[in-house]
């Protein structure tokens, strides 16, 4: 039975924005929407005019949604009105409390428009048929027979539709979905077999069985279905594929198109069937849903309408799963490409670092050791993995600017003069200039530019102070000093880790970030960190 009247929906929410949003979503579907900003106002509105459905927010000041639902279900006049509770509460206890109060369905915030429309449509459909059944039950006292059968047919189709829609909401796998749908159908009294087939575009135009449930007993194995215009393609399934419309066989013993399968069907107790096409977003038939019954004239007009709707919902569910699968595949591919890009960036950075160290054998390994210590400090501080990785990459090439310094200055065993020191100081700017145009996903060039800056502004090349210096650069500067002081240089022997730690501790808060210094000291003195 199709819904012919405009549905009136009462939306109850104390949030004006939510009221407007839900109002807009529902009016697009042609519903008449009334709103209430509180539980008390909702009860007054229902008393004045009974709505077809109530969309009820749970958390409201004063009278909450649970109390509103309890009062509506306590009144015989308002008890049949279905209630959808809209809530941000996802715990089982809240859902159980809502069910006890009388909620028929739940929607989670933020509300998804498609899910809202499906839940509203299904509940209105259920209410229409409940009203339909209630009206006819009054007549049943005088008129039985055909009306009883029609009601039973509509009721079982309605039960099947409800079960199918519940399955669709939770479906994550296509094969599981198809089998669950077939099982939900045959669990209704009178339906003996349900199966789904997909259209194949092979030479024989075959129909591939995808899922089934019910009293099969080898029947499906021998179907040999096709949608070609030949004898086995003239049955309900083939005609449904070619025409895109449902094909009804109310009596297999009299339908000539069912002749190839008649004996096998009757042997298993099938006497009527309906083949429902499944169409995609372009209205092309990609499959069929077949339902078999054990009685002649088994499918009433109202029942056929409901089964058609069920097939449409199934097709939509399959399309949704396909879309989700394609999205997941694209996401995996993007992640793989990002991983490959990151690997390429790291390989490029390591190659650059190798070139620098080939020119300065006395500091060979310095950049890698600085990178490892800087990453360990960042991890000790609690920075996220992506930021730690960026600091490590910057550390590997933090002295790339030294490629422009004459090799004899880098390896000079004696004290360097002011001119030579000024050339060495230029390596931070040079490193920045070399890397600034590479599109790293992190500010690698800026880290390198700032790794000789100091908190008090005495560093170079920009004389930055405090928080104007990137945290990553503040970490690199501590790691750089500790490694340089503890290692051998042409102009002096290594001073050792303790001397380095004493120096950064002495300059804590002056040159170096206190948090970074503390993390570095903890690594060496408490966690026994050592350079590789």
C-alpha cells in the first residue's frame, strides 16, 4: 500500500540550528514539518494535532526526550505515533533506556541525511500499514476470507521489508548482505525460497547465482538461467532482466513460460514466484531477486508493492557497498603512493647527506647521529610520529649548506679565523637556499635555516628569539651541540657526553629550550641513550 497523504512530522530539539537543519532535510522529501523547542512544547503540539511521526532530541533542558517518549506512549491516543530519538549518546545503556521509553528507532548526531530519510520512510511505511491493518481488523469481525489472506500477505511482506532494512543498515560485505537478505525473506511464513542472481555479459548471457536461502534441494543447481531470447530466457528471470520490470507468476502449473522448470519446482512445493529486477544508479539491470511461494496467487498487489520496494532497497545497499569498496581501494592506493613518496624523499635526503659527508670526512656520520638524537628527543617530549619523522629528515641534511664551504676550511686542524668562521656560519642560509624549493610536506628548509638560532637572540643567521624559533629547530640545535662537543674534530679531541650535557644544562633557558634540554639529559642519564 503506497503512502498517498502528506506526512506530518514533529521535530523536537532545543537547538535552533538543528531544528532548521532537520526541517530542511524533511521538507525536501515533501513532508509537512512542525517544530518544538522543548519537551513541554512538544506535548502541547501533539495534543493539538497528532503527527505521523516524532523526531525527538534526547538531551534537552527541563523535560528530556526519554520523559517525552514515556508520556506519548502512556497515552492511548498518541501511543501509535512512531518515535525516532536523535542522540549523541552511543552507549548501550542509553539505547536501552530509549527503547524502554518507547523509541522505535535511533539516529546518531550529526544526522546523516540519507539515513534520516531511510529511517523516516521506513517508519512511515510501517505506520501506514499498521494503520491499514488496524482499519481492516475492525472489518474482519464481519468479513473474513479474502481480506484475511490479503492482510497476511501484506504483513509477511512488511515483515520481510523490515528485516531486510535492518540488515542493510549493518551490512559491510556484499556476499554477506545478499545471503542475509535471502535468509530474512524465507523466515517469513509462506516464502519457500529466495535467491539473487547477477547479470553476466558473456556469450551465453547467463545469470550467475550469488546467494540463496530456503528449501532448495538442488533446484538452483539445474536452473541454467539466461537472459537471452531463447526458451530458458523467457521465464520470469530472463524477462525481468530484459524489461527492467517485475515478472509475476501466480500459478506455475498454468504459465507456459515456466515450462522448463515446472516439474522441478512443483516437486519442491513451489507454486508461485516473483522476479524483481535490481537496477543501478543508471537504471540498468545488474541482477534479479527471486522469491518463491508455496501457494497459488500468493502475491497480492500490496505485497508486490512492498517486494518491489525491498528490491529497490537491496539494489541501493549493493550500490552503497560498491561505492564504499571503491573509496577504500582509493584510500589504500593513496596511502601506498604517499608511502612511496615519503620513501623517495628520504632516499633523496640521504643521498644529499652522503655528498656532504664525502667532502668532510672528519664529520662523517655527524648528521645521522644528530638526526637520531633529535628524533629520540622529539619522541621523549611526546611529539607525533609525523613530526618526529620530519625532524629526523631535517637532521640528516642540517649541514647540507657546508657543501659551499671550501674543503680545506672544513678539515683545517688549527684555529679558524674570523673570515673562515663567517663562511662556516653561512651554511645555515645556504642549506635553506638549497632545499627551499623542494616541496616537502614539512618545513624542512626552515628547520635547517634556524638550527643555529638561540633563545636569547644570539644565534644566526636571523637572530631569532624564543618561540619565533621552530620547536623542531630548537630540538636540532641541542642535538647538534651535544654530538659536536662529544665527538672528535680536527681542531680538538672529543670532550665527551658529560661535558656536552653540562654545557646544555648551563645554557638551559638562555641558548636552549628547557623542555628540550631536560628530555636530552633524561635520555642519556636515565635511559642510557648512546650514539651509534
